[in-house]
């Protein structure tokens, strides 16, 4: 029977790679992924990034995003529904708003999944990307 293992070598560019930065843990230039925009300092953006190899987080300050990237405004909401008994119901409504650097609304949604700090338990969640509903999900 043939093996179905996939051999992977190197740490080349991946669609989720924001840019290559120096990793203090690995002491080398490694691909980093972008998360939420932490702050705006005039024309500069402070973006949370993490190493795709060791997962170490670092903030990156830039005045220009890499080609194809733009800042998306994301709002994540969670509403409790009647599917749980009253004693098990979580917080009835949760909401968080932030910005992410991404290449498309779908990419922004995926980055928002990891960037938000809300704890959903049975909530009906709505992701709004630049003011428009992107996806409704039950968690």
C-alpha cells in the first residue's frame, strides 16, 4: 500500500505569511503572520504578528502594508439563543470591534477568528467585515 505522507521542507512563503521578520527564538529570518491592528500612530500602523515557526508574538510598526494587504474593520458579536436551559445560558450578548490586516474579507474573517478575545459557548455569532455581515455561525 502506498504511503500518503506529505513531505514538507523549508519555510517558504505561504498565503498566510504577512512578511519575513527576525525571530528572536530561532535567531533567524522566519515567516510571520499578521493579526489585529494594535494601534495607529499618525500614518503608522502597529500590527500584532507571530512567528509561523515558533508562535512567538511581536508587534510590527509600519507606514506601508505589503502588496495586496489592507486594513479591514471587524466587529464580532455573539447572541445567546433559547437552545439552552436558563441555568446553563452564557452571557447573553458579547461584542468586540477591532481592525486586522488581510488580503480579502475571507482572510480578514479567518484572522478575526484568532484575534478576538471573546469566549463563545452556544452563542450565535456574527462577523461584520467593513460593516457588512460576513458569516453567521453557532458556537
